[in-house]
């Protein structure tokens, strides 16, 4: 019998040994050479090895009879796992060997080693070499040895599970859900909080972020994960409780992305993969190619690495958007008087077909020099570019049922205070939007570390840039006019789409509507990030094992420019024949859901309409308008910070208490520049804010037994306001019937919170654990969106702008279970299971425009989420299936409950099946959203407010590693 000492107790019979790596990795873990704080008392050698494995997060395998009767000396200090084992077995008839998967194997001094073809080491007939399970075990070991609350996803996990980017790979982490756009994960939520509450770092460095120039939506500080392929990453950390030495800014948490480094891979590697994907709605086949080449010299002191990814993706979304509701009275009998009580009335609906052709390139390079254990130098860079050709087709129904005489007498149906059906006179806008979008992102950095005589000095410098632009302007071709009577019938969310019957018009006829205009927009956003850090560590003996100090300088500047031109001459009021239109591109629009509404309409040819427009040159040469200036802005942010922290470990009443305590300080200077409108001109303005934050943190781990421990954490955290929210900007919409605007607020204060975490973790078997936790975030200040009336040039707009709010809290629980069923008889010993559930509650104090306040749930917080994953790996076969679900998300609280559409619950089922035809070549089939999940939106009273179907994507490919 072989025993593994890892993040678990002694094994009985079966155990996991090794890791069959993902396509880009020959050896999974970097942790094996990393130094850790080791504190082990003199005790039996077997027990000492178990304690060492737990403290270093390294799998250590041995036969119990081999170490029976032997004792290990006490160890105290910083060292890597191999050095510690060598000291424990010094003078004994034992030897230690590092296996291909990073595990350490204890053998008799003269025992031979037999390597099998798979690259693992066969040390006993009942040891099973696995890949995905080994990566889960390694991730669990990282979580276990950390002093703070953290979850890890390893390269094996990312590379082998269906994931178009890192966000999708993270949705199986407890407390993490994602926000999808066009069917691909874009943003990450941690513990229910929106993406603006997370900080994303790359190798510990702050990353620049791209903006959504497609529809000029601005995410501020939210990192767009669709710009970064998953194949370039070796691991991802989700840090839920901070340490003083980690970057501030994430009340939700920190997502740290780690790239591959050559020396950590131990030997030269060539990995290749080719995949074809088929999005069922788009009905195409798209390629995805990736590869990595890594070289290390014979001494293992110098290495270089390059990795590349190219993929194409065709998307199609069938949607119903722009659904509006209002409170009002109606004239049901046609007598010209509003006789009803105030009820909920629909105002607009916009069926939309969205299509995209994407291509993405990603490159990662690294050089690593480590001449000895005292010095290490890393230089690495990452570059990615995402190009999108976008094509949107839409029509709208816009009506005012609250106007006297608007409703055909006898057609109104009122149910429980809601006008659900009626026939009304309606105007319709048909539009087509085409654009070419480009997102470029790069980050280069260098760091050096030197250690001697208990001191470690480390320095890091980085430069990042994220550029989003429209190399081809956005063109929106619009037709607008009355279409007479339309009969509507609206149901509740999840039941069906609205019924819309055009009684007196045909949307497939080219002359039904006159032209309105061509809308022209150029838009770009440049985000630049520069940072430098310096850290000093002093190793100590005794209760305080290390003291850490550091300083940081970080500069970010954001420029955002937008120009809009409306071409009406030659277009407005004109009717166009069939030669100005193209055939509708699909015959199954919205076919997957109930509801009776037009599913095809005339599709403008943008080139023909552009040729028809007159006076274009004069408008293109004209200076920027007031609106252009109001839409554009610049933000400059400079942060100077520092920290001090102590790491400690001590025995207490038969258990071990370890952890860290520290204080971080960050001073922030923000300058917001833009234009303010005085009613006749847009004048340049600039606002400056300075604030400082002291951020204490404490992390404790109580190790009750070798497999039971508790984490406790307390800290003060901040999230800085969105850069877009800080801008002195004003954006006016172009809807013909509803006048709305969006603004910024340079006077916003940061979100501040005290947060508390507690987890109980039972590591009951190798690679297995049951973990329960609770968290509470006491937010002392927060920012929310407030809507009020705003007068501009004699027009009244509904202006939505951010405001400083009152206090709030977010509280919740997390439960996670993971098990490898190695105790089952073959072939069932290849089974495994993961499950996690997070429940979040929140409340906040909001201020109304009249000065009053109210208490309600926080917006953009998911109340519930869970993930279930089952997997099987035995011999050449691997199979995994995962279902990820998140509950409803409120976008609008208080008041009328109609200012924004809320997201209904949503779940996605994904799978992965692989077969290893040789030790180096694996075939794989994958599926994303195979159950056909769709996204619904709703407003008050669960009334329908939106629908999105992006369909199922199937993939097949081959991976090779040499």
C-alpha cells in the first residue's frame, strides 16, 4: 500500500498520482519549487511528511511500512518542499524523487524507478494516473495552504473544460457566476456582486480594460474576458479575502490571472491544438488553433516560451429588447377621456436579430532566468486583438396607450392593474446597424527577486494598454413612420413573447415606411496602465515567521471620444424601392419560443442608402458639436500606496494557528476632464479629487486536525467608482419617442466596506473536501444610479446618473463539495463530483431626487448561484458535464420599478468528452449551453421585458503534446 501525504489524511487503497496535462502544459504546478513557511515539530516521520505536505501544498507519496519506526527532526523556516523532505530523511535509508507531475515520491535508497509511457511513474499496481482529477487536487491544496480565503483553477482545468475564455472556466468556482454577451462570458461576479466590484490582475499586475464601443456602453473598470483566450493562462486565483500585500480595489474580490513560465514547465514542451466549433443558430463552422513552445536549458536555469491562439467565432442572437412599461391611465371606451385608475401600460417593443463575425489573436511570451535559488528574473508579455464585424436588424413598435383616443374601443384587456392587450395606433422604426469593431490589449512586465541571509527583495514594473475603437464607423440606417393599428398582447416573463399583429401595414414591403436618417458614429477608448512595486521580506524564526513591507505607484489614464452625425438630406421622408433592400437573412428567427409577431422585415442595404444621402462631405468636415463634446472625456488616476504585514504561526491548545496581519494605505488622486453644457455651448471643465484609505486586514487559519481547519478573516476594502461614472459627460439617446439621457458625476466617492469571512474546511480524502463558509460586507458608502427629469434645449429628458448613496450590506453563505471516488471498485474509481452553492442577501439606503430616502435590495447582485459538475477519467477516456445557474438579478429597485429591466434566473449545461488515442494525442468533443438555455428579463409584477437566445455551440478537435 502506498500513502500520499497531500492536502488530506492517509490514503486507504487508491490515490491520485500525477497529472495528465492540458494541451499547453507538461507539468502542472509551479508550487513545487516555491518556498513556503514550514514549522514542524520533531515527531514520527510519517506524521511529519503529512504536515509538510499540508504546509507546502505538495503531494508526498510513501509506503507506511517504509517509514515505520522512523522519526523526523524539527523544521522551522522558509524552504521548498523538496529541500524540506531531504532534511527530514537525512541520514535514513531513503531517497526522494520528483515525479513528472510534481509530486514527491519517498522510496528506499536503492529502489529503482519505472517510468510508464504516459509520463507518470508506476509505484504500485493500484495507483491511477489521472489529469483533471489531479488538477482539482492541486487547486484544493493551494486553497488549503493559503492564509486568506482563495479558490484556484489550474491549467489542466482551464484547458480541458469547454471554455471560450477565462470567465467561462471560473463559473465552477464557489461564489462565482458570469455575465454573458452574445453567448460568451464577458464579466465575472464574485459572491453576487457585479463585475465593477472585482479587480483583475495579470501575474499580480493591474490590467488595462477595454470598453464596449459597439453600443457605446461603458463598463469603467470591468475587465472584458472575451478579449483574452483561456489557452494563454496556467492558473487563475479567485481571492475573496484580501491580504495587505495584495492590490486594493475589489470589494467582491480579486481575480489574478497567471501565464505560463518556461522554467516552471521543467523541460521543453511543444503543445498544439485544433478545434472546429459550430454555433447552431449561426449554422457555421469556425476554427480555433493554438500552440505553445517552451525551451529550458539542461541546467534548468534559463528558459523561453511563446504561446499563440487564433480563433474565429460566428454568433447569432435572437432577441426582443427595448420593451418599455409606464404607469398611466387609459381611455378604454374611446370617449376621449382617461377614465381608468393608474395602471401598468406597455409602451414599446423591439425584436432584434444580431449577428457577429469575430476573429481573435492572442500571444504570450516569457523569458525566465534563475541561476540559483537566490535570484530570479522574469520578463513576460501578453498581446491580444479581437476584431468584430457586427450586423443588427431590428424593428420597433412605439405607442402611447395613455393618450386619449389611442386605444380602439373594446380592445383593452386589464388584468390585476396591468394593460395586457389592446389595439393601438403605432409608429415603427426599422433599422440596420453595421460596424467594424477592434479591441486590442497588451501588458508587458519584468520582475526580479533576490534572497540572501533571510532577506528577500523583489521589484516589478509593468506597462499595459487597452484600446477599443471603430476603424469602420458605426452606420445605423433608419426608416420611421406610422403603421396604423397594431394589436398587442403581453404575458409574464418566461411564458412567451408578446403577440404583435400589424393590422394595416406589411413590414416586408419596401415602401411601407419612409426614410428617417443615417446615423454615423466613430468611437474610441484608450486605457493605459503603468505600475511599479517594491517589496521586502524578512524571514524570522519563532511565532512571527516573516515581516513584509512594500510600496506601489500606479497611474491610469482613460480617454474616451465619440462623434455622432445624422445624415437626413436625401433620406428623410423619402420612400425607397426594392433595390435599396436585401433579403432577410434567416427563416427561423425566434422560432424557439412561443409568441406571434413578425419574424422578417425589409433589410436596408447600407451602401445604397449611403449613396442616396446628400451633403455628406460638409457634415463630415464640420467641427465637433456640443453633443460630441459632452460625450467625450478624460480621466487621470494616480495611486501611491504601501503596506506592512506580519506572517505568524503558533501552537495553541493542541492545534496550530497561522495567518497574517497587516495594514495597507492607498492615496488616490483623480482628475476628471470633459465638457459641461451651459445651455448654449459645451465648455471644458476639470474636477480633481484626492482621498486616502487605510485598509487593515487579518487572516487566521486554525488547524484543528490534519484534515480539518477553519479560516477567519476581517478587513477593510474599497472599490473605486467606475471611470465612466466619474466623467463629466452627458449622452442623449436617439429614440424618436422616449427622451432619455445618461450622465456622469466627478464628485463620486469610493465604495467602502468592512468585510468578514469564515470557512470550515474538511479535507476528508485525497482531492476531496467539504467546505462551508459565511461572509458579511458592511458597506459604509456606495454609488447607485438615480433617474430624474432634466431640461436640455427646452426638451425634458429622463436623466440617469450616478449618485453617492448611504450604507448597505451584503451577506451570504457558500457551500462547496468535491470528491474523487477512488474507493470504488474499477471501473467506477474514475468518477468524481463537484458542487457548490452561494446565497447572497443585500440591502442599501437610496436617496431620491426630492431628498427622501428608502431602503431596498442592492442592484446588480445575484441572490443565488450554484454549479454541479460530474466527471469520469479512467485510462484514455475522460468525460465531464457541468450545469451552472444563477438566480435573478435586480437592475431597478424602489420607485416605480420600471427604470431598468431585471434579469431572470439563467442556467447553462456544458460538457466535454475526450479520448486519448496515444500518450501524446487526444481527441475531444465539447458542447456549450447544450440544453438551449435562454435569458429573460422582466419588470415589476414579473412582466415581460426582454428575451435573448444565443443557442448551442458544439465543438470537436484534437490536442497534441510532445
